[in-house]
C-alpha cells in the first residue's frame, strides 16, 4: 500500500537551498511536516520555512561534527515525537586539489550513515533516502575522485543496510546527474535524453521513494540516462 506523507515528519539535511529546497517543497506539498536542516544558509532556510508556512521547523548544525549530528536529530525528533523519513541531501562537493578528505568522508559518508542508524534505532524504524551522484563512476569525475569515492561508498551501503534493517526501515538512494550548472559544468558530460534533470525531477524521485512502502535497497538514477553511458564505458573496458 502506498504510504501517504500526511502527518509524517521528514528531515531534509542541507534543505535550505538548491536541490534540498526543492525536496522540502515537494514533500511539504504532499503534506509532510518538514524539518529543514541547514548549516550556513540560515537566511534561505528561514525564508523557505516562511514560504512553506505550517508544519516546518528549521534546525542548524554542522554535520561533520558528531555532537552536532546528535543535536540535529534530537531537535527534529523532539519536535513531533519522531522522524519518519530522513533525506540525506547535505554534501560537500569539491575538487581533489581543494578537498579535505577527512571533511569529505565526515559529511558525505559518516553523517548520513550516523543519521540513518538513528532512524533505524527509533521504535518502528522509518525511511532513509540518500542523495548519491550518477557520475560518481564516470571518467568526468576524475578531478573529483575523492568526492566520487564518498558517494560510491554511500551507494555501496544501501543494499546491505536495507537487508539488515528489514522489516522496520527502508533504505534507498537517488542518484542525480548534472542538475545545477554552471557549478558542475566541468562534470556535466553528455546527457543521453538531451535534457538535464532539474531539482524538481530529483525531488519527485525522493517523494516516490518516501511514499512507496514496497521499495527498499534501490537506487533511482535521475540523470537523463548518464548511468547508461557509464555501463557502456565499462563494457568497452572488458576483455
Ligand atoms: N547539484 C547537482 O548537479 C548534483 C549532481 C549530482 C548529485 N548531487 C547531490 O545532490 C545533493 C544536493 O545537491 P546540491 O548541489 O544542492 O548540494 P550542495 O549545494 O553542494 O550542498 C547542499 C548543502 O549541504 C550542506 N552542507 C555542506 N557541508 C555541510 C556540513 N558540514 N554540515 C551541514 N551541512 C552541510 C550545505 O548547507 P548550508 O548551505 O546550509 O551550509 C549545502 O547547502 C548532494 O548530495 C549532491 O552531492 C547534486
């Protein structure tokens, strides 16, 4: 049976702007109570809360810090008594020559896994959706190798945790392609469908996974078909 988001509490990390804000809007439009987590984007997060009006809470925290992760989750939890859906959207995106590997691992892997474990540990479990990256395995990602590796590691945890946490907690992922350019122009690559995905396309996939209580252990690519190019590339490499 399809699960309505009416009355469900959803925590969206990095929800104040860009893709995260589109996810908050989509889930709020489906009647979820939304916790908008942010770190630096306070003005955007508070403006989004005013826009969404009822059933919205903004919570600040640096997710690279374990104590602040705990604080963010506790604040979200204490608002309406539980967190039904966690959307791990916050991420650090940086070239290898600019990135701090420890910070990348903390924000892109440790934080989402820590928050996911808190969902699974609450009575009745819940639903976890990780934002991944479709081009994490593609040649275009070469200059972003450390970032790509963190997204692959997170993707690699999905099937394992989905199996471990049945029947109470579902774990899925959404892997966007180049949604917001020019920030990612260098990594955009070719889009087979000749249409770049939008934040709204990504948000729609998140909503589908949040609502469809029969789906776990899945990754939905919202990338205009780019993962198919990765498969073709891999195929050419085989002897
Ligand atoms: N944009 C794309 O084209 C694209 C493509 C493929 C995959 N993705 C994935 O989709 C998701 C959303 O993409 P996006 O481009 O909208 O993301 P983004 O702007 O790069 O980052 C989203 C938010 O993450 C938060 N964040 C970063 N470090 C943090 C920390 N230490 N503690 C707490 N929050 C932190 C920031 O919040 P504050 O601003 O409040 O500090 C930031 O606004 C990400 O997971 C990304 O990897 C995006």
